[in-house]
C-alpha cells in the first residue's frame, strides 16, 4: 500500500490507485512511547471502492502527499486551453473526417508501393 520515492511517502490502495485528499476518511496519530509514533490514514479508494488504512512513521509523514499532482501544463498553456472552451460537435466531426482522409492516404500509398 505504500511506495517510497526519495523521502516522500505516496499512499496507494491495494489496487494500485493513488490515494488523494478526497479519498481520505480519517487521519490520526498513534503515539508509541517505546518507539516511533505513526500517523494513520483511513481511506476509501476512488477506483475499487474498498476501504483501507495505512500507517506511516510520523517523521516521514507529509500531508502534501495527498494533494493531486499539478500536471505538466504551464500557466500559459492552462489559460490557452480555458480560453478555447469546450470541444464542439463540429470539431469532433471534422477530426473524424481528417482521420478518414489519413486512412485513405495510407491505403493509396500501400497500393502504389505494391
């Protein structure tokens, strides 16, 4: 359930899905006088819907691991995509027509080389 990349702990369900903030049901602290204390995270997986619990040493715990990754797009690219608006039905039809033209071009190319 737990993978370690460098010193950052990543929570994962048994199915492999990464646990993020919206999946967390409860967090708490297990104090241990004889050894290290632990943070427990109870969650419900968004993919398989099963409940799970993960114990992480308190010194390795960072609540930021539950946040979603920001992605690879920069601010300029994000702004440009937002300005484009949703994809229209005409754009989808045009895209499929372009794909059909590519298929025809490939078939013609194969016929010429045969």
